C-alpha cells in the first residue's frame, strides 16, 4: 500500500508539473512577443493564405474544365463539318 501511495504521489506531482508547463505554453501563446506566439501566428497566417490559394486554384480548375469541355464539343462539330465538306469536295471532283 505504501509503495502504491508513493507512486500515486509521484504521479500527482508529475501531473502538476505538466499542468504548469501547459499553462506556461498557453500564456506564451497569449503574449504576442514570444517566439512561440510569433511562430504560431505566422503558421496560422500561412495556413489561411494557402487555403485561399487552394480555393482560387480549385475555382480556376473548374473554369478550365468547363472551357475544355466546350473546346471538345467544338472539335467534334468541326470534325463532322470537315467530313461533310470532304465528301462534298469528292463528289464535285
């Protein structure tokens, strides 16, 4: 029982130390002058910029897909027209 109580006390003190460290880290994020906070805000800003760029690229991709589909339809129409004109040219010869 005594060994278990010692282990429990040891774990409780370790838990308190870890909680203190966690509070210090939380406090350092709240202070915009710390290195950790600067890195955090920089990473957050970079993430937002990348999300905006990703959204822009997705929209451009959709636009290009629609444009490509239109060009494919035009190509098919022009191929049919070319075939018609080729057959008419052969008939006239």
